[in-house]
C-alpha cells in the first residue's frame, strides 16, 4: 500500500510522491475529515498541503494533527502580500493547525506582477516569512501559482529568492498546450539545478464545467472520475521522478488517486494518452 518516497528538494525530507491536497477538507465535518486523514496513514502519505483560505481545512487538520504531528511534513500558505498581513496569517495558521512550527510556508498564487512586487519587496510577505523562519516558526519557504503564466513567474521568483519549493499545474493536456510545456520544463530544469522541490497540481483535471452543467465535485473544475483515466494520469505525471503530485481537492476522488499511486505503472505511451484525451474531452481549465 505504501507510496513511493522522493527527496523533497534540499529540505532533507523524503516526501510521499503524492502530497495530500487538503483543500478536500474545505467544507467537511471533523468526522469525515478524520476518516480521510486516517486514509493517509493507510497509504503512508507523510506530506500535507493546506492553506488558511481553504475554508475549515486547517481546523480539521489541527484537531487530528495533535496525535500525528511527528509523522507529517506540514505545509500551508499565505495569500497575503504585505508584511503585516503575512505575519498575521502565519500566526493564525499555527494556531489553527495546533502546531509550534510549520515545515513549509508558501506564498500563494503569486502570478500577478503588481502583487509580486509587493510580496517580494520591502515590508512584503517574504520579509514576514523570513522573520518567522528566524524565530523557528517556519522551516522552509515556497511559492505557488495557477494559470498559464505561472511557470515563467516562478522563474522570476527563484531569481529573486532561492525558494525551497514551487507549486504549479501540470497534466497531459497542459504538456501539449502552446508555450506552457517549454516554460514548465525550463522551470523544472532550473529547480533541478538549484535542488528546489517541484509540486504539481491539476493532474486529473478534465476541463471546465459546461454552462448549465451541474457541479458534481468539490473542485472548481471538472475532474476525471473513472479509475482508468485517473490511473493513466497519475502514471504519466509521476513517471517524472523529479516532481510530486498534489492530490485533487475532493474526498470522493482521493481514494482513487491514492490507489493509482500505490499501483504505479510505467509511463503511458503518447497513443494511450491521446486516446484518453479524446475519449474524456480534456480541455483547458485556465481559458485560452
């Protein structure tokens, strides 16, 4: 059942190839959350990724974490851009997660140039995070983002500060979309050179919900939900040994993703992935 462990950049930690995306606990009860979190133990997942803007997720993890803190690399995020806002966010996350330190604090969604200038400048979010690290409240620092410009923006962020990790979207569809694969691979190459951990999201994104279509799952996009497509998608992403896959934010799909990762197969062929793309109607979730 155990899922492969991989070196998480320069942190010295060996994280499970699948990182639990705790946005799945956004609106869940503590009872449901405890069952989901217990599933992580079954598959030997040892890395949790959350954010204080993910509804009740930090609170749900905090309640459960009291008995399991030593077994997990715990990552959260701040969406604040100023020193004051980020400092308050860090203290709030520490309180909600019921922990005396956060293993990885990430500046969340940093793709807007104006926000980038603020967060990375004087009295910005990065200053607050560096201060918290000097006080022993944080061990490592990362940056995250969505959208088609994120890979290029992460390169800019890494040139400004030597982050310990990045997080960005990556899946079969995106690997064939316009200039994104070049930007992604250039960023991956830079991260490998600097020993920066690379986390990926949206591995099982199918596409946007069509107008008038009933939303069937927690994520804002329509995910893949059949066992075959999820297995192929997970196999494809994790065949790249230098990256991690953050699970989709849906408690009902999580077991299929964990099962796929525990039964990891060889990288599917282009033919297999093209057939799956056509059958499932894969599309851009970030617009054109």
